[in-house]
């Protein structure tokens, strides 16, 4: 997640629940370094430091909480600047923490694709179980369509492919052949249908 979503109280709860996060550290963050970790020789050269830090926060009752996290300073050669990451995962290699943050946009793209192509703006049920089922069905459908897209040779925009398949869900046709060459596949299907009708008529 990005810096605007930093909430140490929430991070403390997640840590207790073994929910892991990676984010950027705010410039005005107050913390204490409790351990400086060695950087392995096999580590990415862009990893500058890897420290264990403690951030002090309070819960709703005003009780003091000690949140232990990793602080990784990473050199971004492309942007030519240092990036400071924090995470509650204390065992991952430092470069993996940096890469997880870098790849967060893949998650954003996933949700964008999901919202654009599947009916998740409105839920068919109003209880948690019904909502979860609808989300899982949409994810499974998107996974199947992603597999199909990887098997076809013709270039299709994902949204166009979803629209085309949704219009032909009730037609018995080889979807791979159809997406590779819609006109040819449809001609073959019509020819097969005519042969079936002729066979039935002659009987």
C-alpha cells in the first residue's frame, strides 16, 4: 500500500493476526532501530540497509504498543533516488520486500479488470456469504478467460474477448477456434448444423 494508508494501530492488529504488509515509510516517521541486519552477498546490490525497527503507538484504550517492523532502504536506479520500505514480515529477503511494493500495481490492474468486465458493482445478495460467492465466481471466470487468452493466437483486448464470449455462452462452439477465427468457426458450425438437420429430415 502507499504512504497515505499508513496506520500503525491497524498495522499492529494485522501483525497479531499474521497479516503481512509492505508500504513506504513517511518522511516524518518516528522509530527506533533495534537491530541492523547483515545484507547477504547474494542480495540485490540496490539494497542499502536492512534494519529492525520499533514504532510506538497506542490502542483505543490508550495502552502503549510496540510494533516491530523491517525498514529497508533501496536504491531505485531508474528514478535515481532512495526508497524506504517498511514491512512486518521479518524473514523475507530485503529485495523481495522492495519487489512486492513495486508489483502492487499488478493488484490494482487485477481489480480494475475485475470491475470493468464482471458484475461486481451490484451484489445479488446482501449477506457476507453471498457476496463472497459472487466475488469468487468472478475471479474463477477471470482466471478461465485468462487461460483461454493465453491459448489463442489472435490478439484480443481482454474486455472485447469477455464481451464476445458472453454473447455466445449458449452456443455450442469451440471457443479457441472461434476466437482465433470467428468467421471460419461460425461457418463450420452452421455447416454442421445443416448436416444434422438434413440427417434428421431424411430419417
